[in-house]
């Protein structure tokens, strides 16, 4: 299929066309017999007519299934009684209520899409969200069809001693030919996307949890035997998440057993299948020796995320896939609040916001921009996006902040109680919140149906005589593919005013002193119009406004801060997030200096105000060290790029490095002192304070290694060789690899080799090793990446390896990916297009995800933009391009 042909074959699905199914599936009884090379799936569906729908046609989904048998109420159907296509089986049943039995043959060993039933190393496992169940059997594979599942699994007893599915084990036993079976029943009705089964030779750890009402829940984590020692952190995180959900949301677990299985080949992070979560090994396994602090936090966050889905997603599920953010946005909000409670709230906020602004803002400004509740899609797999997840989380957070904690809890209680067991929409969620609070959330609803990142332009005025201070705010949202003229959003803007001695007390014009809270230094301004003014009374001096505290809405702020204003905020703002923000803004201004100097051929001089702030920060031992580490880190290239009209990636890369080098030079003694202070090797601990110390130390190390002399180099090597944890070991290795200096490069070569030797049997460590080399910004990156793909450690069918090598190179190695000076190579663009062609045939979901660096071509300056577009155009001509890639390529070129 070329693009013209696929245009006719590819169908766009619209939310406005939603209709209930013509039939319901009340009961689903599966018998899955796994043999080497082939699996037989027998299904018995108890089907009832949905009287609300006229059509009599039963239109089942099915893909890559070989139909062996089909019966209605026990009678074999003749071929003339049904119609089979590549993707469906349809028939008009003679009665309203009946049982439909089918038997199909599938080949999990050949399933490289990692969707449906497939084999990962030694085990069989499933991934059904969003539309993978149709690769297991014929079914109404849509989330509004909820069914009672019983699953009988059988397989060889030696290769697959463990047989798992959702719910409770109700029977098991031996069969002939050294086979055995297990029968699982899930007492909760669920859509097919939450179905799971696993068969393999797995070891497990076991623990138990007593719920708030005194029920005992058995907790098991299944892994390959070699990984059994790396499950404790996931188990501890699970128990913390279970307790937190009871305390914060009143949500109790609802089965006697909760299982997690870790698999190596997985398209995403993890999956919330009812009672049987399946995880990418990278999101379960953790040990101090092999896992960085960031890795530990990721495991905690993802374990909690999938557990929280048990209520937000499973008990209350989505009516259709347009509602995806109903479960994902809410669940990300829940896991992010959980992580904030487990560690430092401000640090978690800084991390989440940096991630959103670097990646989601870019998505919102690109060709795939969509509202958190899209109006249409071609391939739903392409809509598991940063917008649905991260922006969706911010929208729920805004509701929570607008209502306050008590009303928000009442709203979530009402939502769960009213919709338990149902498949619902984002409107149902918002309606529950509106109802308990008595607030009109109609305008707020635009966050669900308009894409794009609103920009707030803010001006202010101070009148000395009247002591009035006025903030004037206008909002504008750039056009996005689905909508060019946007209605104004309802935006909560949290502000404070900073005077010479710190926070000022606030009185808005319509407030009287009596109704003011005692802690009266910040206020949420609710922006609802295109332009709006807010007047503060009794303001004793011209203040510096502290805007969008804690990032109270996913918007961009344009306010003309002087650099001295930013310095004042960096020191005096009581809001920790905004102190960080002020330093970032100042750094951004200084990076702009470098960009401008380079563009005009002038020489760049570092504004001493940034150096002074950094020096002051480094001298404040009482500051939270994790926050300090973030404040001392320059904005990421992707974030800088977001601020440019047209992106010149090489100019941004160069300017950022120039600023970093200038800081490294000016503050060498200070970085050294803090590093020396923190470098002592202490017994490893994973508490927040120890993590904070490591991250500050390693930020200092990366500055010290900017232009390392003998001394710095040996400090770094010493840390590399003697580290007792992966955070320090990897930080030292990274600093070596990234140091732009002959001697360091030689040391890096050796260190990389010894690191591989030491860790070659630890797949997750090897992935980090691959990713680091793929990110290496030294010249010759494309050659190195090609070599990595030939390395014994690479595996072109494993998504984690693909992401580590191709994803890291194309997404995080600016000077090499965009190195267009070699016309034959066209930077990495042609390389990426070629990788996508090869991958698309095996795993379209992963191929489509890898496309994203090319899709942003319009945001780039020439000639980058043109060269990227050429690759997309060639891909568009590719015969047999998957629907996944077709959607992304065609929308990018549109
Ligand atoms: N529901 C999963 C989560 O966010 C997402 C997911 C896991 C997924 N695997 C997938 C989505 C495969 C699409 C395809 O927790
Ligand atoms: Zn999720």
C-alpha cells in the first residue's frame, strides 16, 4: 500500500459517531492450549441482544486468527452463515440470546508486534490494551463491552510450570503428555483490554497486605529466577500505594490476590490488567548496584500507577478510547501525588513540570497536537501520548486545586460510587466534581476539547498614590490541527507579590480584610476572559509578581521580568517552585545572550548575575539539596527549543554548552568544594536525603568535568571505580563520556569497556550503557550508533534496546542527529527513516513512536526542516506502511 492506497483503506474514527454495540457479551469462557509453535484458543461467549440498538448484525473483531470452528448454541455454522475478513467476523444470529463458540489457531512465537499473545524470552504473555484482544480470539473488542471472564490455560509442565490469569485460581491439575492446566475466574466484569494471561518458568516473591476493612490480600511478584533478588523495592512500593489509596481516596483493593509479572519485551512501561499487572522489567526490577535513583523512583511511580488503575480505569472504565485521559490523566495525577507524599513535593513538581514543558509542549505545538479528549483518531495506539497522560494529569490537578482537597475528595467519592462497574466519559467525571462543589465547570470543559498550550501575556502597573497594583492578563492559544480559533480557557493562575523584604500581604479590590486568611500571601486568580485585570489594594511598594506558582496551569507565561527581578525572586520568593523557576528564567536569558552573540559573530560574556545566584545557592547548605541540584542545572535543549520561533538545534546546543562552560570556569572552586564535601563514600541508603546528596554531588561533578584537568579526571575515575551504587557509577561514566577533551575520551573508552565487562549479564544495566553511548555528543555519532546495533548486546526485536539506541540517538544527541554537514548522511534523518522502515514490519507501535523527532520538522529552521520533510515524504511512499506509521506520517505532512 502506498499513501494513496492507504488513504482509502485507513479509516478515521470519530467520537461523534459513537454508538453502543448491537450485542453484549455477558460471559466469556476461554480455553487456551499452548503448544510449542502454536496455540489453540477456544472461546464460548454468552451473548445478549442490546435492545437499545436496532442493528441485528454481530460484528466481531479478529486479527491474525485462523478460524477452525464456529458454533451457535452448539450447532456448527456453514460458511455461508458468516463473513470473514482480515479484521472481522460478522453474522446475523437467528436468535437474540445465544452462545457463540469459536476455536482459532494463533502463533504467539511469530507475534513480533508484542500485542495479543506473544512470547518474551522464556515466557508467554499478553498485552491487550488498547485493541490486542482481537489477536487472541474473535470478540467485541471495545471497552464498553464488559464481561465475566473464566480462563482455562494449559501448557507443558516443565517449560511453563506457572499459569496465570485474572482473578482467582479455581482449579488446576495434571494432564496427559506432561501437560497441566489452571482455571482462573475473575469475579469483576471487565472489558477485554484488561484481560491477561501468562505462562512460563517464573519465580516469585510473596507478601501480604491487610486492607482497611481487615481483608488479607496475597501479593506476588513473578520474574525470571535470575531477577528474584530485585523485587523488594517494587513490593514495598506496592504496599505503600495500597495504603495511600485507602487513606487518600478511601479505595480498598477488591480481590484476594494481586500479581505483578515482569517481562523483558514490552511496548510500554506496564499494564494494569485486573489482578495481574504485566510490567516491563525496567519498571519492576531494582537493586542499588544496578539501578539509579531515578530508576528506583520510576519503579515506585509505575507500580503505584498501575495499582491505582484498579479504581481509576478498571472498576470505573472508559466508554470508548476517546475517553482515554479519563483513566490515564486521573491515574497519573494520583501517582504523582503519591510520589510527592513519598518524597519531596517541590522536587516532584519540578521534575513533572520540566518533563511536561520539554516534551508535551512540543507535542502540542506539532502536527499530532490533540485535545486530552480527541475528536478523532486513525490508530488508537498513537494516542497514548504525553498530552493524554501528562496534560491530562494537569487538568485533573487544576480541578483538584479549584475545588480544594475536601470537595475534590467528595467529588471522587461520588464519581466512584455513581459509576462503579460502568464504562463512562470525561463528562461524567467533571459532572461529579461540578455537582459536589456547586461550581459551573462548563468553560473549564474546554481543556478537554481544545488542544494547544495557552500563552498568558501579563503586564502590570503600580500607582504610588492609590497604592494599587494592577495585573492585566491576556490569553491566546495558537491554532492546532483540529481547531484554529480557540475559546478562552478557564485558567487558575496562582500568584504572590514580592517586596523588598519578601512576601506582601494581598488584598484584592473586592476583598475585605475580614474575609482574608491569616496566611495571606498568595491567591488564585481565575482567568476566564481573553483579557482581564486584577487590582490589589494597599500595596506599599512596587512589587515583583510571582506568577503561576507551583505551575498552577499548563500554560506559558510572558511577562517582561528584568534580570534583577528574577534575582529577587530567586532569593526571596517563598514558593520553592517559583524560586527554581526564576533561576531557570535567568539562565534562559543568559543562553539567549549566547545565541545572540553567536548569531552576530560577537563574543559572549556571561552575565555575572547568573554566576552570583549560582554562587549564593552553592553557599547555602540549608537549602534542600535535591532542589539545589535542579536549580543548578541549565534548562534542557528541548525546553530552550520550545521558546524559539524557529529551531536551530545546533545553535541551541552550542549556546547551552557555552553557558555551562562559562559557569564551570567561573565557579570551579565552589563546585569543587561542594563536591569534595559530598563525595565521601557512605553506606548506601535510598532515603530522600541520600538521593538528594547524590544528585547535588553529581551535578557538581558534571561541571567539574566540563574541561577537566588531571585532578578532576582522577576524581571522576575514582568515583567510577569505587562507587557502591549505580547512580554514582553511571554519573561518573556519563561525565567521562560527555567531557570534550582528548584525555577524558581515552579514559571513557576504557571505562565503557570495563563497565560492559562487569555488567554484561544485567540487561537493564546494558541498556543504560547503550543509551549513554548513543547520546555521546562527540563527532562520529552515526558511526558509533551503527556499531552499537551490531553489538552482541543489541536486539532489534526488544523495545527497550531500540529505545536505548535509536531513541536516545535521535531524541537526545543533538549535534549528531542534526549533523547535516555530511550530505550523504543527512544527519541522522535518513538513518532514522531506514530504521523505521525495518521496524514497522515487525512492531508498528514502536516504529510510529520513534517517528516523533521527524514529525516536528515545521518547527525547525532551514535546511533542517527540508531535510526532515524529505525523509517523511519518502516514508509516505513506502509500500505496506502500517496504519500506525501512516497516521503519523500523513498528519506530519498535511
Ligand atoms: N494502560 C497502560 C498504562 O498507562 C498503558 C499501556 C501499556 C499500553 N501497554 C500498552 C498502551 C500497549 C498501548 C499499548 O498504565
Ligand atoms: Zn496508565
